């Protein structure tokens, strides 16, 4: 399962819900404002670092760049749009709003 999170974890509970319901072997994609969750040194960093140990976590490169995220948490794979398409093609998806 590919869990797509697109809201800021600082303004919305989508990421928290995703992390509670995701299962072993699932993937999580941080996109749009959820890309802020990929940044090091934030209030969510420890939670996201722990998630990287349980799930494969991705962040969309265009969204990382657009939000000026300087440093990405170790364990998060930054992907381009082609990688995003591959993830969607290979997995069932669930969007967290």
C-alpha cells in the first residue's frame, strides 16, 4: 500500500493517522505541504525518523525544493515525478486528507 500524505503535519493530523494505520511493508509518500515533515530539526523529526525504520518513506523532490527544505531526514528517499508514477503503478494507494 502506498500512503500519500499531502497536508502539513504542523496543521493537519493526516500524517499522524497514516502512521497509526500503516502496516509493515507499506510505503509513505510525503508530497505538497507534507514535504515539511521530511525536514530535519522539526517537532516531527523524531516521529518521521521512527517511521523510516518501519516503512519505506519517500518525498517528492519538486515539493522539497518548492518549500526550501534544506536537509532531509536520513532514510527518506527523495524521488522525482517518474518515481512517483512508478510508486502509484506498483501499489494500491490511499490518500490522507
